[in-house]
C-alpha cells in the first residue's frame, strides 16, 4: 500500500471514530424544558446533573421559585428584565417543579428553563450590584454548582467588601476586603484559604449570590466572580 493510500485510510478511520463519538454523545444527551404558566406546568426528574442552557420568562414576572424533591430550593427575585438576571450553572439530580410568585400575573405569563445533561466546560459569571437609591437596591443572579469550582477572576469597584453568599444564608462563605476599606484595609480574603485575592479560591457545591458592599462615599457598586464549570 502506498503512503498516499495509507494516509487516506488513516484519515477515513479517524473521521469514522469522530463520527461515532459525536453520535454516542447525541444518543445519550437529553434536553429538558421545565415550565410553568398561571394555569399549568410540568415536572422534570433529573437522574444526572444538567446545565441551565436558557431561562425564558415573561416581562411581568418579578419572582419565581424552583422546588426540588418536594421542598423549596431557590427563589429568583428580579425587578428588572435583563438577560443576565436569573439562574445559571448546573442543577443536581432531583425532581423539579417551577412556581411563579405573586398574584398579578396574566394567563400568558410563563417561565421556561431549558436544561441539557451533556455539556462541555463553560464559563459563567456570578454578579451582583448594590444601588444607593434606585430600586432594586440589590440586583444580581444565582449560580448553582454541582462540583467544587475554582474562581478564575473577580472584580469589585466598591470601597468596603464583597461577599459571596450561599443562597438562603446570611453569612458570606468568602469575603473580599477592599484595599480602600477605611476601617479594615485590604486587600485580603476572609474565609477559604485566606490571602489577598479571590482568584484560586474554591466554592463548594451549592447555589450562590454575590453582594458588593457600599462604602460611605460609594454610589452604585458592582461585584463579579468568574468561574469555569466542568
């Protein structure tokens, strides 16, 4: 067999393996749509973790909640209708139901969360904003992790401190103290492995929000935590 024929054969063999690989992924991939309207909704049971691919909600919905295994899991309270608000990350296995909070909703109101059980590593932003006067005073998103996840980067433009909070818990699991903090100068991290930076710190399995604290002279402050979910 000539070198040219050998090369063609190797290429065809590798290409066939690649096709089989993608076919195997597509066979085992399952996409779900968890939805709720004013009158109806469905139940989704996950046997494996699933990525939150997309969240779609009607503009009149200010709040909705996610129930897991018969108990309240996460509430999403948003007064602004932006693409960055809401839920990101990966949901753990369980039986899920959506509920719409509030009574002033129309028959056309709906929330839909698209989930996929097969995903590649992806980047996600956990963010929060604290306003001085303009409501809502706090705005941000919720990120759910099913594996311990390392912080790859972060941003905080306030002069106080920024905290990363498990959902439903009033105490931060990690707190970054600004170098401009008057009473307790940083930079330093409280929690985790300590040190001067959030980069390299690990968030355990759980659901999280971030709250950037306002210093005395601060107006609107922003906090961002960058993660790569695998």
